[in-house]
C-alpha cells in the first residue's frame, strides 16, 4: 500500500483539507516567484535594448520625486522597484525617463477590530522635462463620480469641444496653459487614442494606468504613446517653453539621465529626496496681467518680499 495514501487514510478530514490547501499555496507561490523572475529578466533585456539603467531594489526616492502626483502619496512604505532610467529624444528635445513599478501599503480594519496590511503595485512612466513647466495639469477619463461631483460644484476645466469635455476630466492650476496645450489637434489625438492618466507639472510628466503592473509590450506601448503626445504639443507652446530652462535640480537630474543613455560617466546624482509641493491644496490661479512684463506665464509672480530692493 502507498505510504502516503495510508497516512492520508488515517488523518481527519479537516487535517487533509489543511494539508491540501498548504500544498496548493506552496505550488502557487513557486509559480508566482518563477513568473516574477521571468518578468524581471524581460524588463532587464528591455532596458538594455534601449540604453536604460535597470535596478530591481526598492527606491524610496521615487516616492519623493513624484510626490506631486496623488497616486504616489497613497498609503505608506512607498517606493519604486524594477526601475529603469535613461533618456530619449522626442519632438526635437531630449527628455529624461524614469519608469518601472511602484509599491505602497495600506491598512484596513474589519468590524472585529482586526487590522490587515495590503501591498499594492502599479507601473508608471515618468518624464523629466527639458523646460520649466511648473503648474500642475492632470487629465484622465471622466467617471460617473466626477459627473456627480460636478453637480455639487466640483467642476473641471471645460473646453470648446463638448465631446472632449464629456470624455475627459481635466484639472489645472493655470487654465490658460491648459487651453494652450489642449488645442483642437491635441483634443482629437486624445479622443482617437487610448490615453493613460496623465499629470504634467513641477518639471515632470507622469503616466499611469491605475492598478496593475505592465509587461514589456505595455511599457513599449506607453513609450510610443508618449512620443506621439509630445509630437502633438502645439508648436507655439513648445517655442515659448524652450525659452525657459528647467530648474537647477531638474536640469541636474535630466543631465544624469541623458548621461546614462549615452553611457558616459554621469555627474553626481542630484538629490531628489526633498518633497515636491503636492497638488492639494493647489496653487492659486494667476492671470497673465498679474505677471511682470518679461515673466513666463507658467511661473507665479514674485511676492513683494521676494522682489529686490
């Protein structure tokens, strides 16, 4: 007689169920670990083919860099992992790229007072802009809850295209800049493509699609969508923004990312751990007539205390 069958024959049914469940969990754990290892190797090759640096370890600095994006402020134990860094030339300009997976944890409590920790992961594509774009502008698909909130006065920015305004929820600290960006050509591009959630501001651009991690095909798709988006930015806006270089910290980070892609010895990595002002509460709107004659419209005017004597 099979010894294993003999053992199971004398065990109580609850014990047999527990052992069977334990074996199933071990098998599923091994399969998940194998699948994750294969994904990491695929990401490593994906990064190598594009001249990106690739690091698997957890990096809390990613949470600080993208602190202005609400999704990157959710929960705790926030960090990036499987992070790729490099640069790409799009629309005649050099952009820094930071992309990979993001992790955070949340705590929930049931009716009996028991707490549970849950881990969450999603993939993202971050861009360091070569210009000083400061005000935050975010766009995503409009949801049922957005329409309900609008009835209570929590409205977004409306555009000339009623169809675009119906499909997308756009918030911004500078309406004029939002109108300049979303001209008829850009609105048509968004309605005809499959756009991700997008945030621009503080010298950065961030793309996410909510929960879930991407495979290499999805990362490639987001990079291609980014390239097409950059090509759609109105030329007059590009020409205007090119007159205003990025802030010193963003310029240092951009130089570092470009050096990675060119495989030249990069400068000392800039400190990106200082928190960036979050989107809430938003900066006040500034009308163009409030700005000094030579100041770019995307920068807030100086307060009286900041002006030189």
